[in-house]
C-alpha cells in the first residue's frame, strides 16, 4: 500500500498574550481501497501571565487502519465448522473525526506546575481493534460512528536541583454505534449488540490510567 501526506502550517503571534496555530493537511491512501481527506486545524493559546496559560484546539483527523492489521475474507473456511456466522466483509474505512480540546498550564510555584486538558472526539467509521480466534495479532474493524471523551492531568515537581518528578492521571470513555466492517470476525450476537441503539464500549476504552516518573541527574552527563 501507499500513503501520501501534505500539510501547510503557520504560527502567528499578534501580541505577547495571543498565539494562533493555523494549518491544513491532506491525506491520501491506496491500500485495497483509495481514500483521502483535507483536514483544517486551528489552535489558540492565551497567556494570562507567566504562571497561567490556556489553550483551545480544533482539528479534523484522518486515521487509516494499519495495513498489516486489516482482516480479509477467509474464503477457505466457507462450508467448514470455522465458517463465520455473518459473511459480510466490507472494506475497513479510514476513521474521520472532529477533535476538540481545551486545557491550561499553571505554575503553582517555582517548583510545581500543573497541566489539565479535556477532549472530545466525534468520529465516523470509528476504528477499533480486537484479538480474534487464536491469532496473537490485532485485527482492525470500524464502527459506523462513535465518540471519545476524556480528561488528562499532569503534575510536575522539582524536588531538588537534581531530582524531578511527574505524575499523570487520565480518565476516558469511548463508545461505538453500528458496525461498518469486521462482521466476519464477530459472532452474530456481538454484531446485534453493536447495532443496538445503545452501542457498545470500545475495546480500547481506557476508563482510568495513571503513571509516575522520577528522574535523577547524577553528575553533569548522567
């Protein structure tokens, strides 16, 4: 397969407080299907003072599935006990979405900073991946539509001149509605559940994640 990407971007800072990031990109893929999209993007940053900075972002996104993870029809299973319950085998579509984000940065002191961001993503052909049958590889499929939302927070602390720490906490949700592709991978009861009015939670829905890192600088170069 082939993929081409072209983009144009610019940063404009009319005052010390305001910064605008403007851009547009075009993606084109030629796998077993040909798709493309022009995607505008805009980011706005407002610096209230040296300690408090706020930002907002909107962008169109185009995310094709990994070529090696697209499942094709297993024609050699037709008429056997391994035949799929649903033989529909639509091509997996690239995910197309609207992405919104707002966030802020706060220097609570000279040694402590806090970053918070919230996001919402509204997708058509929402991509998901699952491990099916005995294969250790993930196979991609797509919902007809879906959404993702979440909040990320990070706290950075300079404990000493040589010792720094960072802690992250993130909460997120993801739901998909209707099945665009992947019917040959799923049982019919799963397909009916996805096509129901309430939809289903995505396999990659994170709910709550966290991490922490300590960094120590020993001597000048270690």
